C-alpha cells in the first residue's frame, strides 16, 4: 500500500483555512479546505470527500501544495485554441485595411467583413468566418467608424503646414496689436443653412425595424452665422435670411461685442467670398486668419453644426420661415447655456495647447 505524502511543515490547519478564506478562486479554496482537514488529522479518503474528488487527486493536490504553497492550487489559465492567423498574417491584414481597397482590383470601395474573409483565403488559403474576422479585427484595435469628410482637391500637407505655423502666426498678431499673448482669444466662425428640407438622424429602435421620421419637401430656409471661442466656452451668432457680405459685417459686430474687454480675437474662417472681400468691415479687436482652401476639418464649428442638427434641428417639420428662425435661435441659445459642450467640441491641441 502506497504511503501517503506528508504535507509541508511550514503550514498548519489554521493558516491553510485563512488562505482559503482569502482566496478569490473557488477551486483553490475547496482544495485548501481539503488539505486543512488533513492537517487536522483526517484521512486522505475523508479529505477527498470534502473536495469532491478521489484520493489520487488529493495526492496530486498535496504535490502541488508542497511545491508552490496555496498558489500551486490555482488552475492555470487554459491556452484555448491556436489562433488561425499568425502575427505576420495579422500585420499583412492590418496593412491592407489601413491602405483601403482598390476598386478596380477588389471590386469594392470599402472593406466589408466578407471581403476580408475572401482576401485572407486568396492570400493565405485560410478559411475564416465573418465572426472570426470580426474578432481578429477587434483584437488588432480596429472598429467600424464613421468617416470624416475630406475635400477631394485638398492640397497635400496643407492641414499639417497650417497647424505647425499657427503658434508663430499668433505671436505675430500679438506683436502687431500690442496685446499680451494670454489676452488673445482664438475664435472659429462658419455658416450653416437650415431649412424645411431637413435631414434625418439615427435613432434608437428595436432590431429588425426601420423607424420613420417626418420630412418636409418645401424649400424655405435660413442661415446661422455662428462663431465659438472654445477656450472660454462662449460664442456669438446671428440667424439671417441671406449669406452675403452684409450679413458677415453684422456677424463681425456681434463677435466683437462678445470678445472680453482688453482682449483681441483671432478669428479663423474659410475663404468664402464674403470672408475675404475688401469691403468687409473688420472691428479693431478682431484679426481674420483664413484657413487653407478646402480644409473644413480644421474648423470645429463644422462639428457644432453637426451637434445642433443631430440633437435639436433634425427630424422636424417647420411650419414656416419664422418657425425655422425660432428653432435656430433656440438651438444656439441652448448651446450657449452649455459652455462645457463648446469646450468639448471645439478645443483643438494645435490651436489651444501648443
């Protein structure tokens, strides 16, 4: 008859039970309680009944406990099935996703899961399901995101060049105006058209259904001339019937009134004709800085318009022009009541944290 293994002598029943109480793993606690019974003089058969196993398994627990203490009774994490793709294959897949499909070669303008499954088969002769390719993409840090629009004729490097030179441009304006750099307010301005032909936004609904929303086909519209100062969480806007030079002059007066006393506003805006006209009357406390052509992503006011439309100006039927104006004013005033929202949407590292 096999002689039972002795338990290590630097533990006793009390210390083993204390370790069982502190254990986070249920299996480890059960095994420790069985060994504590042995320390108290119980037989291996009785300890096996406590652990719900056979005496041979109790012997295995004793071996592990003697070698590594309580930690030796924790089940190691199981490795699971071997991955279908190697590290090199994942790197190749990531490079293909980053570069995007070639329509003439791949037949699609954006990658779908089924397209990537086909690509993996053609490249590596590995058959994967859509669920598998989805897990692989998420494990590599990919997500299906909304794309940011970029003008097709945007000059290469225009955005990076503007961001890099912006701090120096602010220093020049501070020197020209004699204003301390900390008294310079960075503003962004833009215009948005809001009309009866309104956009529809996403909304929560049950799976398998397609929710509906009212949509008007009439064409009455107005314009919001809006400007924000993200660092201060403030803005200035006018709702006007036309988008022209006269309207822009009125907007500049409104912005000038919102600039803090003794401060100077650097107003960034696109190069629309009414922004660059020689007949534009620019207040003394404002300096206009045109953004590079065809680079709307540099202007966070574009994101302000998206926020207003998504939350307060969509899925509506405007009864009249006056109703459009009323809703636009209400939406802007609600935004002005949330300065933290303006900061969250409008702050940019290149403009405020250089």
